[in-house]
C-alpha cells in the first residue's frame, strides 16, 4: 500500500485507522438474498474505496458480513450484539426493525446506510442523525408511479416470510398516509423458518 504522507506522524495515523463496515442481510434464510454474494460485493466496494486516493479518507476500510435472521424479533436481538463488530452498518434489510436499529446505532454513534428501510420517519435528521438512505425511499418511488398512472386502489401481496410480511405492512401504512387506499395486504407461500 503506498501512501502520501508529509511526516512520520501522518504515516502512522494513516496506516493505523481501520474502519469496519458491517454488511447486514438475511444471507442464509431468504432465497433472494442467499444469491447476493455479500462477501464478494463488499470486498469489491472496500477495495475500490481503499484504492481511491481522491477520497482522502486517511483510514483503511474493511468489512464484516453480518447475518440478519429473517424473523424481525430475532433480527433486532441479533443486531444488539453487533455493536462492537463494526463502526457503521449497511442495512438492515428487514424493515420491521429499521427504526429500532437506527435508534440503537444513534445511541452507539454509528452510521446506518440503508437501502431497504421504507419508514419515511427515518428521514427526520433531528431524530435519526446517523441514518442515511443509499437509495430514494422505495415507497415514495412507488407512490409517484401509482400517481403518474392515476391508479386509485392498491393491493399488496408478499411472501409469507417475516421479513417480507413486515415490509408489506410498512409499505401499506406509508401509502395510506399519502391518502392512497390500500385494500388487501396479504402473504402467500410456505414459511420454512417457523
């Protein structure tokens, strides 16, 4: 690793800081996420960040892949034990405990970068200062599409795995708050995690 340092103190500082990102996901239990190859993706991303000197982070990034159980209550319980494993988190993917996980991370003074949380309340910086979305809010995108095509009624069908049932419920609540009537919210399929 080659570093540009002005003196020995800068060199020691630049080589000694290691920041670990925790990559959360239901890697072992959800069929969609089980094919995601989180270790490969995280290794590529961290490698690019560490090699990009234009970012001038003055630290080295690393990652740890963290298993997120599919059941919401177990996912939250497990997240509590991850406090000392990472300086920041990418995830959670289970919308059922996004708010609680973000509150815990705020208390720990650790960032949460989420692509899966649908709760619009998390966008309030004063309440959730360590939360950041990596993508626009999924419910807002869906709402804009529904509004554009002037669709007035919606039904939501999800897999019956806990992670997707909770996502469907949160999505329905968010759409209802925008004034869109959501008729049916249901799930189908065989749940092998129960």
